[in-house]
C-alpha cells in the first residue's frame, strides 16, 4: 500500500496496435525512477496513462490513491497530485513566465494573486530563474523554458512528477541545467517517473531504472544494471546507445 | 416626368443612408458575433452529436444566399402574422448569416492553437472551460482579428441587399434619388465612394494587424 504509483498488468492499444502489453510497476514515495528504452517501446504512452492523458483497455493504475483506470475518476483531482513536463515545454506564449506559473494556482486552487505570485517566485528560485519572472517564453532559451515548465508544475505542489524526455529537444549545452534541477528535486524527496535518454542521469540520480521493450517492462534494476545487463535486448540497447 | 437636378440635399439623404448601413452592419456584427461565438463553442464541443448538428446548421446557412435568408425572414415571418419592420428582418437575416461565417472563422482560429496547449492546461488541473478561457481563446483571439475584420468588410457590403425589403440604407437611398434625378452614374458613383470610404479603412486595418501579428506574438 506504500506505492504512490502502481501499474498492474496495464494493456493499452491504439486501434489494432497494442502498445502496452501488460505493464506492471510500483513506485514508492520519494523514489526517482528512470524509464529507458527504444523509440516506440511505449515509454511515453505508459507515462501518459499514469495521469489519464490516455485511457487503458485493461489492468489497474493507482496513483496517490486515485484509481486511474476507473472511468468515473475525477481527473481533476488526479491532476492536482500529478505534475507532468513534456519534451516540448508547452508554456503559454501569451503569458509572462510569472503568469504561466500563477495561472493554475489562481484558477484551480483559487489562491489570491499575491499568494500565487509568492508561490511563483519560490518555484522560479528553485529552478534558478528568479530574474525571469516578467519575461515572455519566447525570450528564453530552450533550457530556461523547460525549467519554467518544471516550476509551473511544482507550483501546484504535486505529490508526483512525471517527465517525458524533457531534455531531448535541447542543445547539449542546455541539458545540464535542466538535469540539475531534476536532480535537486530527486534529492529533495520528490517521487519522480522520468522517461529519458540520458544514461548518465539514469545511472547517477535514479533509485531504480526500468528498461521497457516492445510494450513491456523488460528489466528493472539499479544503476549497475546498465553496465551489467541481464537480457540480450538491454545489452543491445546499451551497445547501440554508447 | 421631368428629372430633378441633383442637389446637396440628395447627398444629405445618402449620408442618412450611410448611417443606416452602419447601423445594420453593427447590428449584424454584434448579434452575429454573439451568436457566432455560441455556435463556435458548439462546433468544438466534446460531444460528437453536438459538433455534427451544429456543422449541419452552419453548412445549410452558408449554402443559402443571403438574399434568400432575407426573404425567408421578411416574408416568412409575415406568413405567421408577424409584421416585421424591414430593419428587424434585415438585422435578423444578417445576424444569422454573420453567425454562421464567424463561427467557422473562429473555430479555425481556436483549432489553430496547438493541441498541446490544451493538454498542458488540462495537466495543470484546469477544466476544459477554464483552459479554453485562459489559454486557448486569448491565443485564438490574436489569430482571429485579421479574418474577422476582413469579414466585417463583407458584412458592410452585404447590407446593400436589405434594400430589397424596402430598408432605406445607402443603396436604397441612392436608388430612390436615381429614380427622380436619372443621374445614375453620379448617384451610384457617390454611393460606391461611400462604401469604399467605410470598407477601405477596415481592410487597411486588417492588413496592418496581420503584419503586426506576424512580427511579434504578444
Ligand atoms: N496517439 C497515438 N495513436 C496511435 N499510435 C500511437 C499514439 N501514440 C503512440 N502511438 C504508438 O505507440 C507506440 C509507442 O509510442 P510511445 O510514444 O509510447 O513510444 P516511446 O517509447 O515514448 O518512444 P520515443 O522514445 O520515440 O518517444 C508507437 O509505435 C507509436 O507509434
Ligand atoms: Mg516518447
């Protein structure tokens, strides 16, 4: 019962194509899990199922006590507990950085403007962008935009954070600043599910690594698993990656 | 019958027509805009049946000439015993016509905002309506200004059709004057100039807005 995120035999198809073929995974509170695997192995789909951006055909998903598989689930309550950050930042271009962050606390949690502004300042400080509050997203670098996206999510004070290849769209010199923010989060005890291609990050920061292959959880282990794969598929994946 | 000379009084009469043209345009635009916004919301509804039903209605209206809508409202309501004033009939017809076109223009603008924006808002626990209001519509609004102003030009010119139900707007005023002065070229030339004087600034404004929107996004 201590698992914050629990997937049990989750099946998900798009039309005739089965993308998740019985995925099971339990994430404890405070754990940081890295999800790795080839393109098309179902990593993003699994992540999107966790916060009900996709509905599943069978199996069970429980997240912070919310039965995500239940069609009658109050999706809004789930989303209050689960933050997600995408590869493409998805900041709101018509709002300043501060307004981006304040929007949900004011609209959803009905905070007063001043409270929300303080919250935004706090979240921005956490990602090292306190001085950018009044900028518009297009005035920021990709790395900065992604850190704002993380701050925007954090300001809702979620129990769990999901990350889907958040550094994949960034120039190599900008990935470091984003990964550092995520590392700080992990050290601070945030429960995180991180889909990533950054093997260094997986090895160093993740408590456990999940290797997905063809819609299944193929191998699970700690950082040493990457140097010492148990399955030929992971071995091939690692060889290809290096 | 002897032709009257064309005088300044005639110009005054036409200016009065200009006022009614503007009034009818404004009616069409304001009420058509309100109705069009409602129809746009139906067109992007979560429910398929609502989307399809509203699409059918929009397609029907768009497929009927404005003149026919005008006759249908003016004479159609008359059959049911409602004697409608020409301005009401023209206003209602123009409203229906504008609503159908504005709904489609605006739907296009809403759908031009990337889906991921909606997804991001939903992931922050905003409801569909909150996401629409705070995230999607403000972005769609910017995209909508140039085509909306462009459509206003169409509306202004279309009001001339209201002359057929006896509503004395600019075209009808010109026609009446022409009937007594027989100075067709002069009279309709002036009427054309008045239309141009209303529409050209609108078009120019639309073009400026379009340019501005291409440069900066906020
Ligand atoms: N909305 C969708 N409709 C149809 N098929 C989809 C959809 N989303 C994903 N798929 C398919 O599901 C499979 C898994 O996709 P997914 O995005 O989960 O992979 P991934 O592991 O995240 O890959 P990548 O590393 O490229 O992001 C792919 O074959 C993809 O084509
Ligand atoms: Mg993916």
